[in-house]
C-alpha cells in the first residue's frame, strides 16, 4: 500500500492544534488560580452564624480594580462608612489601625441587638499569645476590643459576643456556601440578612405594616448581596435561600419576556412586570386577617380566589406623570368577568356607607359597612367601559377604567385610556434597549424606577432596573443602579 504523502502534514496540524488547546487550558486555569489568590475571602465568613441578624461589609483602601473603580464612580477618597453610633474613642482606634475593610454587624443576644464590628488592618502587630480583651468605658457604656486573628480586630458593646467568635461561623453554613456560587468573587461591598433571627414577635399586633412585615419575614430565607461597579453606576446582586431547610420556591416553566411593553407608552416612571405572581406572593397573604386589620370591613372570602387565575398570567404595571396602567396578557372573557366581580367587591369596600344601629342604652351609633352596588359605574362618554372609583390618601378622586380587547386577549386597566394609544411603544424605546434588555436575560420578573419615583435620599440615583430569577433552591436578583453623570 503506497504511503500517504499528506499524513505527516496532518499529524503536524493535529499536534499543533492539541498544543494550542493545551496552552489555552493552562492559561485559563492559571488565570482562575491567580484571580482566586487575588480575591480576599469575605469578612462575613468570620461572623457567628447563630446570632448575626444583619451585616454590611465594605472596603476602604484596596488594590482590587472593583474597589478603585467604585470610589472613582462615587468621586470620593477611600474611606470606611461606619455607623454613627460608634463612640468617638472607638472610631479613632479603628482609624489608627489603617483598616483595609470592615464588616459591621448586628447581633441578637438575649432578645437585644448588639453591634459587632470586625476590622481588617494593614498593620502587622498581631499579639495573639494572650488574645487579651481590652475594655473602654464611654459615657457609662463599656466597649470591648479583642484581637483574635492575625490582622483582625473585633469591637462590641457586649463581651459575651466575643465568646461566640470561634463557635459556628457563618462561612461554614450551607447557605453561605451556596450563596458564594451565585455571587461575584470580587466586590466593593457585601451584605447579609437573616430574618429568622430578628425579633419578629416585637411586631405583634394588628398594625397593617407590622403584620405584613411579619408575614414577609416568615416567607423568605437568608439573603446575601454584593455591590460592584458598572460603566454608569453599580450592580447589586442578591441571593436569597428558601425559608426552611426542605422548602423551595415556585419555578415557572414559561420564561418572562416583557412582551406587554409593546402596548405601553415609552418613558415610564415605574414599570413592574412578570408572570406567575400567584404562586409566589399569594401564599404570603394566606393567614392575614383582613377583617381585623381594617376595622371590620372585609372583602368577600372568594375575592382573592377570583384573582388567583389572573395572577398566573403575564402582568405589567406602569406609572407615568399623568396616567397608570395594568395590563394582563393571554386573558379570556371569563378572566375579565371574574376581574369585574373582584373590582365590584373592591369598589364597595373602598366606598363604604354609614349605617345607624341602636345601642343597649337605646342611643344610636354609626358604623361603616361596604356599599351594596350590584354593578360597577359606567363611563358616560364610553358606555362599554366600566370603572372603579375611590379617594386616595390625599383625598383625590381616582378612577380606574376596565376594558377587554379580545383580538389581543388583553385586559387593560387604566386611569386614562387615551394615553394607551401611542406610536412610540416602550418596547422600541432607548429605555428598553439600554436599561431593560441588559438585565432581562431569562428572568421571571422585571422592575424599573426612575428618580422621579424614588423617595429621598434615593432620588439622587438616576434609575434602578431590576430582574428577579426564581430557582428551587434560591432567588437571585440583578439590579442595575444608574448614577447621574458626575461633573
């Protein structure tokens, strides 16, 4: 058999391809090792896991590019932003340590919150032979300082906390390890919150905000967050674990694409969109006693059930300077009829009437009961349009108009129907391509707030665009915080 003259050439080509591939693999893993070596371990790992309610870690001076870029964006010199409640003598001691970074935490011990501050110093003055605890009296309050590890100082106002430092650390917990796989290795600041350790019983009572806050806390697990610089601001990424060891979050098989943005006008102040809200949020309300919270006024028992089917669909809310919209996609006539029934119940609930009744001493009293309308009011200029009417907290009359578009299978709620007709939809706008699309990815929910919709002091931010991803073992959010251009 004649010898193939091309075989040596092919062998040479294959050898060189394998050599190049091998070099690429070596360079890749070498870079990963170098990157890991350059990245310090999170200071959060040193906190006691059984008492830490919340903590914030922040870099002062560092050679890490993410830290230098962060201070350039903020246009300030590297510094630690410490809680103003620390005594001056403690703050001065921290300043003398030339801290590279610090983690400020709040610890729950015997039902009371106590600060625990860990400072990483650039000084090499470790005297770990005695690990002495130094106490300082400040205006009748005693603060304790301990140098427990090389380069680390611990400050607290409760000496018992110093005994928990070498017990079960946060860095050894399953939640911490899982969060590390879902968050950036390098960051400017990080945070941790554990609602299970907060004193939720202090929120007892029928006060609405406290009651709902208690429900919310019981519905989420521990949350980790990191803040990193971006081209026009910062990126905040959070990861939340399930509230119980065997619990999981509801995951939708249908991915959210923000399709309803094609029906909305451009440049909203607020946008919130997503699908499958029912499975994620209605369980938080299952134990809420609305009658107790609202002085005896209550919605019919089946009102939330009427909404449940609608809340599995794609929904979008948008607020503008002079109008608000709620759109529900893939809706049927039956869905619309159920929504009208709910709206009628809500209309009667929001427009109560006074009823007289006789007291035991034969005097008369008055109480509020829901109105008894059997149909929603009709818009005079457009008889096919029903509306819900109420007064807001400022006493201003608000009308929400309802309509169903069968060709688009779309339910529309609006405070101004004429504003919905636009030749410049949100989906074709610069806002969509520059802010929505970069964070949308394969998300389950999307939200946007510009500075006109943000309360002080957050209105110094130009806008916040956020996406939320639900997994069975956690929730990840990706938040783009856009800052105004510095002069």
